[in-house]
């Protein structure tokens, strides 16, 4: 299974380098306004600051809290994760997450990407702030116990960590989806006539799908956690660049 996930990651990583079309003209699809920049940076900063303040009020689960957790309360759609506990899957998804951070840099392999580097870097940073802030704020508000807290095979000391209360929604899925789909969106806007666009979008979808499965296999997240996380990351990835489009397109 991990060989398959590795292959999917490599396919996504090389999509940009293999499919970037020759482009001689200057393409500038983005024109960030000061107002838009201020709003997005302010939103990201507010989400981040609020989540940090609320996180200080969150207490770890106690042994009594763990003892009263009831599997019957978990919806059927989420019970797959209750049967899983894999450290190797956990570590592998960490590596895929780190790999997703590099995806926007593949756009620098061609001239339009380099010409728009400063504007694209600002877009990626703004979206990443909002995505990260929303992930953390939701976690500290919802405080959903992770699947492994229901698993008798999981060590008690792991269950009693504060992070055990941060299952919803999946930060790995949201972050991977954000960077993968942001890269695809930037590619789409830089090369609107490229025949490779469907393959780039496909590659962008495969990476968060692989991470989401790995997070469930690791017992770190429920299906609804990774589903919502992927949706949130994708929406932010598509929205932020669109707000910066030239002419308000």
C-alpha cells in the first residue's frame, strides 16, 4: 500500500516539471489589491491569534474521560478508524504533508511562474495562514477525541495528551489539500490553454486522498475529519487566488 502511495506522490511531484508548456509571453493573471491583502492577512492573523488564546484553556483528557468514551456513539461512517492504529502510517502521512509544501515551487521551473513569483508567494502565504488558523480554531472549539482514544491497544499516556482532543478536523488533510490544489489553481491560471490541466488537477486530488487514507489507517482521524479537512483546504485553495485575479475575474 505504501508503495502505491509513494508512486502517487511522485506522480504529483513530477506533473509540473513534465507538463509545463513552453511560454514566451508574459502572463500576469494576478493583481493583488491593498484592500484584499489587508482583509486576507487580517483574517489569517485573527484566526491564528484566537486559536492560540483558546488553546491555553484546553485541558487534556483524564483517565476518567477515556473510560467513559462509548464506541456506540461513533457514527457507522467513522468506525473504520477505530480498528486501526499504525505508527508507520502516521509517519508516512507526515512525509506526504511535507512533500505537499514543495508543490508550488514546481511552478518556478518555467518563465511565467518566475515572473509571478512575488504575487504567487503572497497568495500562497495568505491562504496558508487562513487554512492553518481555521484548522487550529476548529480543533480547540470542537475538541473531538481521536479514534485511538477508543482503542484498547493504544498507550494510555498517548490518550492523555492534549492533542488527543484535536481530531476534528484533520489538519494533515486540509493542509495537503490546500497546497496541492493551490498549486493546481496557480497552474490553471498561468496556463489557461494548457492541455495538461486535467492531469494537474488529478494529481492535486491524489495527494490529499492518500494522506486522508493514511490518517484513518493510523487511527488519528475519522472519515468525517478527513472529509471536512480536505473540503476546507480545497475551498481556501480555490478562493484565495480567485480573489486576486486581474480584473476581478
